[in-house]
C-alpha cells in the first residue's frame, strides 16, 4: 500500500475498534516525533533555498532591472 487512497480504503474496511487503535497509534507517534515523517525532518538543518540573485544574473547578466511597482506607481494619477 503506497498510496493514501489505498491506505484510506484499507482503514475503512477495519472494524471500528481497530480503526481507533490505529488513530491512537498515529497520534502517539506524532506527539513523540517518531515515524517516517519525523525521521526525514531530523536532519536538523533547513533545506537550502535557491539562489535567486545568481539565477537572475545568469539570465539577465549585469543589467539593472527596474522595480516595476515603483514605475507603475509613478505613472498613476493620484
């Protein structure tokens, strides 16, 4: 069972008592920070964000791009 829908259907076929046990187990795992999702987050460092300035320089070179918001505000009539 790799898809959420398959898991949801399988849980729906369980007796209600066993559904409650699975719910309790999931809540306990989330509170304790155990489980597959928590293991992926234990790296301790945030993922590296893309360098947008380097990308802009690679695409446009050393051109100075105008701030379109300021340009449009200066063209509006107040």
